[in-house]
């Protein structure tokens, strides 16, 4: 346990990424990522939920009996999601209307209960906080990347409908990348999400393989030297 | 003397992948000629875009996958995929439609699944379904069937720059397909006879003016394939039989609100699909009994999608749906091995 926080961060962002490796929470991941703003909104909401639920679960971990832990976790997560849902309804009403059912559905996002069960219920509060933060960030980054890809290919824009999140002052941020772009409907529809996520997972596996090959090359060389 | 040692099979039919693909391509020619006669030069232009795209995407993917390029490029399978897709595209289409569709078919539906022999879905139909979902407007702008049409250069100009000769616009020269017309007008509570009268004998002799000849020519080519045993009769017969029966049942129930069985057989993609697309040896069922189920499923789904679905013709989706069912069909229809008991 030399660098617990570094391990937690690496786990959440890369080697155990909830979306690319654990393939958890696919339903919101695939349904919502048709624009960057939607992805960011859902990602941040999920991250917040993860942090609060991880911290709470970690704080009560000594008092919850193992037989009833799952209902307790679900209750905690549901309360937190309700709070987030109501706040979004109050402050980001248009975005809330677009994300719709997927905000309350964060409750059913497997990532959250998985982190509560697998990590938060066994670790201290600061560690649980870091785990929630980085798992949430890892999820948000994948969401955001997929959302960007689908928005660029599907609509040919960046930061479309940004005003939903930052108000009308941010409207100038919307960029039209190509003049006279007809749009590519497939990228916006569900097949685009499956294809995009498939390519992202393949790309991550490719990078991992490259790294593994590089690390493998050194021990073999050393072995040869030792034999010599 | 060395008799030479090899394992079974000792007799083979002399068929090989390039030979089969070449025969299928040759059998498509009568249908393609009829297509050109009724719908103009567009098919040739689409072919001219689709075939090089298919070969280039195939070469690119084989290179990325570190496979030998030459044997796979010369087996005509990519050319066949491109040809089938080009026939399915509207004759007056911008060049990027054929380009994107073929590249998607070869790269995603064929090579990402492992190349020839490993693709569970028919690549041409995946490409077509993708285009139909992504570009519904471009994909449903057909020309009316007629024997005089745009000059080759005007067609080419539209394909490259989407510019029509002066005095024309796309709405004045294009027309929905008979399949599309029947669907939308039936939705408006018109009867079949009223539709036929409004569109001046839309149905021709068998089903769809012009379209019936294209379908008959594909039927001719398909018969040739069965005759020289490149395909077996099971799938086409099952497709046509089940589509015919479905249409007959509903027509007998209410003759005004349902198109005739002949219309279903000789309009849209039926004959091309039954003989050339559903029989794809890679994505179709392999057992003889399974082929009958597979074909019947395609016919039924085609009828369902044509009649109640959101798209005018459902053949591509029906084929893809049944492709998905092929492993299950093959599992349950394994023939009894001689000497073993049936269980």
C-alpha cells in the first residue's frame, strides 16, 4: 500500500474504468451520450452520486449488519439520487427535461452499488471519497468522449445546446465544424452508441496490449543477459 | 510409386469461392440490365463507386489485420457485396451514399467480424440498413420506372455534385417506389383500386410497373443459379412461398386494404433478395431443414415490415433478423447421423 490514492485514481480512470473495463451502467451510457452536454450532465450527476454514496456507506460500514447491507445501500443511493434529481430540476430545468428518466435511473446504475459493495463498505472515508471521485470521473470521461464523438459525427457540432448547462451567455461556445453538414443520423441513434463504445473499448485494449508488450520486452532481455 | 496421401473429402464438386462468386455475379446481369433499362444509368455509376470502395476497404482492413491481400481481393466476394449494395441503392444517389455504405459493409460487417466466412450478418444488407437508418431522405428518392431517362453525363453530374440539369428539380423527377406509395396511400384509407387508378396503372401486369421486369430478370438469374447448383432451391422457395402465403391470407381477409401476393413477389427487393441475398452461404442457415425455416422467417418478417413497419420495404431487416436466428436454427435442425438414434 505505497500509494493508495494513486492506485485508486489509476483504477478509476484507466485499468478498472467502470465503462470501458467493468462495462457497468451501459443503459445511461448508451442512451444519453448523443451530445457532449448531455454526457457531461449525466456524468457529473453520476459522479456526485458516487462520491456521496461512497462516503456515506463508508461512514456507516461498522454499524450495518452484512445480512441487510444491500437494502441499506440501495436506500442511501436512492435518497442521494432524489436530492440530485430535485436540485437539477430546480437549477438546470431544460437539461433535466432532456435527461429525463435517466436521472432517477442513476439509482439502478450498477457502478454505484458495485463501488458501495466492493470498495466503500471495506475502506476508510477518505479512500472511499477518492474512489467515488475517480470512478465517477472515469465514467464521465468515457461519457464525454463518446458524446463528443457522436455529436461531431452526428450533428457536426461541438458544445451543441451548451446554454442548457451554462445559460444563454454560453451560446457562443457552440461550434459548427463543417459548413452545410447534413448530419449522420446513425451516430445519434442507439446503434451509433454501441459502435462508438465498441471502438473505444477496442482502442483501450490496443493501448493496453502495446504497453504490456513494452514491459514484457525488458525482462526477456535481462534474462538473456543473465544466461550469458 | 507415391500414391499421395490426403484426407477426405476425396471427391469435390469443383466449386470454389471465386467460382461461386463469379457465377452469382454473372447471374445478376439480366436483372441489372433490366434495372438500367427502367431506371437509367444510376446503377452503373453506383457500381463504379461501390466496387473500387469495396476493394480498397478490403485491402486496407486485410493490411491492418496482417492477412494476405491478394487471395482475398481476387475471390470476388467484396465485388459481389458492392454489386448487391449498388443494386439496392436508389439510381439517383449522391456518390457518398454508395461510398459510405460499401465501406461500412466491408469494414464493419465483414472484416471486423473476421473476414470472409466469419460474418454472421450479410454485409451488403448491413450496409443498406445502415444507409436507410442514417439517410432516409436520400435512400427513398427513387425514379419512376420509364424507358427514357436522364443522360449518362447528367446522372454522373448529379452523383458527384448533386446538380440536376436546368429546369429540373429533385421533386419533379423523383417518385416514391410502388411499395412506398401503396404503404402511404393505404395509410390514408385509400383502396388498392383507387391507388392503381390515381397512379395510372401503378401495378403493371404483376406488381409495380417496371419493377416487375427487374424482378422477373432476377428470377431468371436465380433459376440459372439453382440449375447449375450454385445455390439450393430451399431458401428461395421458402422465402417466396411464405411471403406469398402471408400476402394471400391477408388479401383474402380484406382485398381492398392489402396488396396482392403477386405485388409482394414482383415489387421491391423480393426476387433479388430471395435468390441472391438470402442465399449467401456464410450468413444463411446450413442444414437443409434449417434453410426452409430460415427462408420462411425472412418471408414472414418481410411481409410484417412491409405492411405494418416504418419502412416501405423490409427485406434487408428481415434478412438481418433471420441472420441473428441462424445459430439457433442450425442447432435445432442438425440432421440425424446415419446409425444414430433420433432423440
